[in-house]
C-alpha cells in the first residue's frame, strides 16, 4: 500500500524536526564537513551527534564518506538547502508580523476602544 503524499511530507518534516539536525544541515549548506568540525560547531556529545547524523543518513538527506579515521558529511542534494532557505524566509515574515504587532501594542492608547470612559 502506497503512503499518501501528505503523510510522506509529514514524515519528512518530523525527521527534520530536531534542532541538532537542522543545525547540521545549516552547516553543511556551505559544503562537506568532517565530524570533528561539526562537533566543534554544535558543541554536543559525540554520541548525540552520531545519533542525529544517522537519522539524516537513513533518510537520504546527507551522505557520509570515510577517509581513514575521518568521516565527512555533506548534503545529498541542493533541495535541502532550498528548503532551509524557504524556512528562513517564512520565519522572517512571521517575525516581522510579530514586530509590527508589538509596535502597535506600544502605541499610546493601543487597545483602548473609542468612546470608553
């Protein structure tokens, strides 16, 4: 039985729904990185990073290449970088809307109905 497209999309977003995974993907947008550099940038336990990298690898979002004792990760394709860029643009719009609301709330008389005594 085939999974409906909306369910497959939900699974993708669920897989991406971890801060460490998102940070790894952001770092890999600039190119391949060895695990030691990812560890230095993210500052988490090696076992935790390993778990998150394994999730991304199983999903086919990143690939790993071993060179001696060094494992280097990179994005499997450019679409992930585009998705992260779209998320950034959406967040900018949402946060700009919130800033507009905060500015309105700070205006004198904000929320006061006309004619109220």
